């Protein structure tokens, strides 16, 4: 389960990173670029760490996913826009659940 969770965290990090780039290209949002870059790289590094056997990776991934879930969940509740807030809230919830399951197994 931990290898699966690490792979999910790595892919999730890549998607967050790419989302930051897309946010910058579409809306010229430097905040999207910076936050997407920081969170995306942190999540990808956490996923790689999990694949090489670092035992703390599900905790770090769960914390980062929970922060992003809170941010995008609030933004979706306020604006009711599927892209990007609803999509990233759902993606964050899925990543959070996978990391929590990896902690429990």
C-alpha cells in the first residue's frame, strides 16, 4: 500500500505543479505559480521519498493534501467553479484518503 500511496503522491504533486504553471499562463497569477511550484515540488519529493523507503512520507503527504483540500474546498464553496477549485479539492481529498490509508495499513 505504501508504494501505491507514494506513487499517488508523486502524481498528485506533478498535477499541482502543472496547475500552478497553467494558472500563471492563463491568468498571469504569480501566486498560482509560486504556490503550485512549492506544493507541487514538496508533494513530488515526498512521493519519491516514499518510493525509496522513507517511512514518514504518508504523514507529510497527508498534511500537504489537507492544507490544499481546505484551501480549494473553501474556494469551491465560495465560487462554485469546478475548475480549478472543485477539481483540486476532489484531487486533494483522494490523495488525503490514500495517504491516511497508507498510515493505517
